[in-house]
C-alpha cells in the first residue's frame, strides 16, 4: 500500500482499512445487518490477511485473474471512523482519501466538495502528483436536458453530462463551449422472456431480432453517434468477437420465422421499460407492428423487473448495462449465466455456464479470450434478447475549464482540472 496517505479526517490509511473494506463487501450482513449489493463484484474473495501496516495478502477461493482490475472498483473506507460513528453517520458525512473532501449537501440534489489540503498527490505514474488546483467542486442534479444546456450556455455551470446527440450541434456553435466525447461503456438491449411461451421458441427470438432495424436508432435518434452491436459486448472490450455481424434487418425473414413457429396472431406483446428507455421501446413496438405483432408499452418503476420468468407480466424488457472495466466478466456473467444477478430473461445454457466459469478461473489471457468469444457465438445463436446498440457519450464543457478529460468508465477525475481563474 502507498505510504503517507491520509483520510479526510486525518486518520492514516493502513492495511486495517483495506481488510475491513474488502471483507465487509463479501461478508453476509456486514452492513448493519444487510449484505452489500456489490458483493458479486468481489466474486471469490475469501479473506484479507494483514502482513504489516502497508502490506495485505488477498486470498480467493479459486484463481481469479481479474482481481487487480476489480480492485479499482472498490473504495477503501476508514475502519475506525465507521466503527465508532456507524454507517448512518458515514452516509451523511462520508470520509475518503481523494483530492476532494465532502463539505455538505442540500436535499440530495446538490453536493459540495472542498479541496483536501493533505492529499498525497495521487499516483506518480499519473503526474503531476500534487493537491488539486481547484478549491471546491459543486455537483448539482438537474434531470432536464434543456435546463442543463441552458445553464451551461448562461455560464451557471462549467460541465454538463449526458448531452443528447440532438444537442451536440447546438453546443458546438456556442463560441465558449466545446463538446467532449468518449467511447461508450454501456450497452442498450431488450431482453426476451425465454421462460415464457411462445418466446421459448428460438425461431421467434430470431424473428424479433430480424424485425428491428437498429441502424434507424443510430441514424435518427443518435445522429450517427453510436454503433449497432452483434451481441451485448462493446467493440472496445476485451475478447470482443469481431467475426459476428449484427442481425440483419430483414422483415421477410422475420415473417417466415413467425409463420414457421406459428406465432399466435392474437397475441399482444408486453414491452416493459423505464421512462428513460421509452423511446427505444417505442421503436421496437413500431417495427414489431410492421411484421404483424401487436404490442403495448408498460412503464416500470425500476431498471430491473420485480418479477421474472413465467409469472412475469412482460415479454420484452428494455434496458441497458454499464461495464466500466470493459472486461466480459462485468456483463456476460451477470446477464447470461443461469440465475445471474442481471439475467432477467431467465436464459439458461449449461455450455455457457461452463465456459464462463472456465474464463473466470483461467490465468492465461488468451484462454480467457477464447472462452469469452465462444460464449458470444452461443448467445448470438440463442438470441435471448434483442441485441441493441452502444451510444457515444458527450459532455458539454466551458472552454475556461482546462485539463478535463472524460473517462470511458463514467467517473469524473477532477484531480488535475483547473480554470482560467484558478489560484
């Protein structure tokens, strides 16, 4: 562990904090009687053994080649502070060891961070190692796209996230604003309820994939800022199978497959989605109508369905999944492993389960790549979802902001950011 690191309350960062932070993630009931929802991210971790104040030995129940990668997703918290103050106090007054410390919030809509003067400077491999140039940061939650853009144009904020493709051209015409982009880390798709007739018929799932013209979404909705995916893995991810081509938009093929499978004409397809995915759901409904499939859209309260399987009151669930590590373990395992935490379609294939397990345990990267590429071939043929698309991500930034580089993992690294008026 790096020496000389301090938490925001002045405590030293030590091996005790690492052991406490990692083990509470995987131990049942470790969070005030509840189990961490991030438990699966640490997979086979068994325990952490302290060697000395700055050295730990992480022990797993099986070989786990992506341990170093997955550790980058885990925040280390101060053991003494949480033990004494409790989790409720920690949630209201969080303590970290980064370049900015929590200074206050207003109703969960606005968060204020102040520069941490005793910051250790960050990794020397990412120079310059120093405290942050900015005195403070203010994060404000503004759900409306138009309102965010207006605030940026008026100078009421310096950076806005989730700039819609329709606004890119508008912002580019503003002299003191630039639009920064970064590759996608999120896949958009629509899961098909494989446990429910008639969608347990492979021909119908193939038909639905051939019936939807995903390129229309890229061209008309995303203004060209995106790509159609052959499965769910992004093209910039490790082990992406470039030999697979997206399902061809072919209504004639879709109609033939529906007739061969004797799809009931009176059957109305229930499409479930969150409010943010309603547009994609509407496009799916439009193209299904073109091949004679009636449908209705139902808005869900959450990005995940409350009920899955035969008793679910949906046939297609529109959603998305982020995978900031760009490793298949972060998306293929939860979405396609039998009973995976994100496998809402109830898709199950023993061969896929076996290949995923082999890939997770393989220490050789070429072997992992081979297994994951084979998994993609199988799910491509099984089509448990309408394979969708990836959208380029856009940020609107005032030109007075310097050194801000959008990250492909969605995190905002403000350590080296400054403005024309920095001190």
